[in-house]
C-alpha cells in the first residue's frame, strides 16, 4: 500500500507568532514535491511542525499519515513511522561518533538487524558516494565539519534511515556546484516507489538536478500556488513578487 502524508488546514505558532495559516498538502510515496517561497514564508516552520519541534504549537488542523493523526506523537515516534528531516543548519554533537549515530538510526528507527560488519560495509559505500572517507565514522557528529560536509552527512543519514517521507530543508544552501551535484545524484539514486521527497528551497538550482513532480509556492504560511517544474522556472524569471501581486489583485 502506498503511504500518504496529508496536511489539513494546518495552523501553527512559535511563541506568539503565527507561522502557518491554513496550509494544505498531500504527498504520496514515490513523489517529489518542492516547496518554494520567500524568506519568512513558513518553509522551515512547516518542516519543524512536521517533526514535532517542541517550540512549535499546532493550533488548528491536522497532520495525517495513512489516515491517522500524528499530532500527539513525539519526534522519535514520527521518525519510526517513516518521517525524516534534513536540517537547514545541522548541529554539532561533540562526543557522539558519527558511525555510532548511524548504527543507532538503523537499529532504533527502522529496526535493522544487519550484522555490524555488513552494516558498516554498506555505510562506507554511502560515505564514498558522498565524498567522505571512512575516517569520518570516528569523528563526532558534525563537529568540525564544513557547511557542505554537514549537508552531505545529512544525506548519508537519509540513506541509512530509508524513510517513507524525507523532508529536506534547504539542503542546497551553502553547497558549491560540485557538492550540489553529488548531493543531487545521491537523492536521485534513492528515488523510487518507497520514498517521497519534500524539497524545501528558496532557489531553483537544486531542482535543476532533482526534478520535482509538483512545485508549491508558500507565502505567508499558506500554499498559494501549485504546478509543475515550469512554476519554478517562472519564479526564477520573475521572482516571488509576481505571485504576491497576483494574490493582491485577486
């Protein structure tokens, strides 16, 4: 059965500021959705709300996974159901070995019982694909990593997690062209009926390499327009002001 993530009339606030204002979205396994929008439109807020960030409070609406509400579930519970978030700004975790963290992801999130030697053999292949050598497994998670290395390390985590729904929050930010191609190739290699991607981005550039099935424009906490890849091209040419003007004149 194809899993479906459905967001219905979602309103949310952080502290006293309303950041999502009636957002609706439906994503099925196997699809790639891009969410674009100007700064402050609610893109990162959506990602955080999906993964139950404690600072964000849902005030109205629902998030359904295969028809069941997940609003009452903790972050780890949502992860076990198949949700993954790649952060815009991955944090450093001194003392937690990257290799140990990846093993915990596999065993705790998806119940992987692969023998240790076989598991790390596969991980090393994933590392090589992302341009890492195996010495990174012994380093603390993200500590001393460059911005690009942190983003590529998130993709390694994604490959180990094998979620149903991967939310990637501005994974392209801070990547040079070569790193962007490496990350995009890794994402494309994972595309298939078992996983959906929600690519949150401000610019079109990652979408040139990872072509989405649907593009959504998020403005002021709501999705105001959806279309195919040509919508991203329109934003590249005209900017977000054209969308805002159309909303004003509607």
